[in-house]
């Protein structure tokens, strides 16, 4: 019986979001850092390949089932970039790594761009063992537009500039429960909860 799953991430924001979403399964998510698991290499150019590499690495080092998330911002006008390079986006423009710098760099790069369509994408991959031939894969996508300036104080990452037309607000302006239900990670997690319930429990 599975009662614990290792989260192949040390991101506190991701852990809190995913823990709330996985609560209905009665499973405990354990952050890989708590088990002394080293971070995996992420050499791939797609979210699904990087998430699979991270999940396999965590399962290998822990002997437990694991789940990994690879997520990023895909901007239409930039051909889908920054994509898998989202976490390091600001560093391309001489800024330190970090959410606030990413937002600053993005707004600078989009200053004169008319097409502001973008999507936040989350790919979750779960494996029972490092060699699991049937990884569970769930993809969530939250389409929207890049706002001209940050708005709101909730969330993390690009939430302050990710404007969602259906709500007329950025993700950072929405209450956590509304954001979680409609975010890229929320949509992927909902699918993953169903997959785990159906295939593993």
C-alpha cells in the first residue's frame, strides 16, 4: 500500500500547492531534500523528459514512489520560450536567478510586443520505481496574457503578470483556492490524483 510519495523538488511553493491537492488521496508528500536526495540533471528540452528524469532520480535514491513537476512559461511571441529554461530566464539578461528578476526581465523583453498571449504549463510525472515502464503523466495548461505590470501579492513565479481573461485578474490577485483550481499545476494535479487513484491505489 502506498502511503508516501517523494516530491522531486525542494520548492516550498510547489510542495504546499501539491500537498493541498493530494490531500484527498490520504498520501503524504515528502520533499526530496528531507531524505537527502540530490537534485537530478535536467538536460532535456521538453517538460515531460525533465519531469521523468527528476522522478526517476528521486525513486532511485529513496526506494519510494515519486512525483516530479516540470513547469514553465511559454510565450507565443517568443516561439514558446522560455519553456524549460523558465527558472533561469533572468540570468540570460544579466540578472540573478529568482522570481522577481524573471518578471522584471520578461516585462523588459515584452515592452514593445503586441502579442502578449502566453501559457503556464505544468507536466507532472509519477513513477513507482526508477524503472517503472508505465509512468503516470498529467499535463495542465493555463492560457492567458502577460500583463504590462505586476498586480497582486499571492502566489509565486510569474503569477503577478499572468493575466487570466476569464477572471479579469492575474493569478497573484486570486484567492489560493481559486488559483489552485484553475492553475496549470492545479489542472495537472487533478488529473494526476485521478490517475493515482485508478492505477496505484
